[in-house]
C-alpha cells in the first residue's frame, strides 16, 4: 500500500518544486503532472507530485491525518496507564 500526502506548492524551478507539508518543506518532482502552479496542492509520494488536488480535498485529508495522530497519541497514553508494552 502506498500513501501520498497533500502538499502545497511553494515555488517551482523547472521540473522541481518546493512543497510544504505541515510547515515542513520538501523538494518534489513535477515530472508526473502538467501545468502545476505555485499555491496549488498536489499529492506527494516519495518525492514525486502524483496529481493535483483541490484545496478542499487537501484540507479534508490533512484533517483526517490529524485525527489519526490524535487517536494514536490517546491510545499510547491509555496503554501506558494500563502498563502495556508499546511497540
């Protein structure tokens, strides 16, 4: 299974872009998509922008990722309280 993450294009230089994911910037290849523009959102996977997505879809996906992160933290805290080993 592959996971791609919504990233916002901050700048473009040829076929490469600087994208932002949660405030962290990465270099991303734009070779797989056409007509990318600064400010647009793309799905990022292993350094490649796979496709453009709407800002709405990007925000919804990032919200779900945040909910999973919060759930994971909660589950870790509950396991610590119960004395279970966290793997």
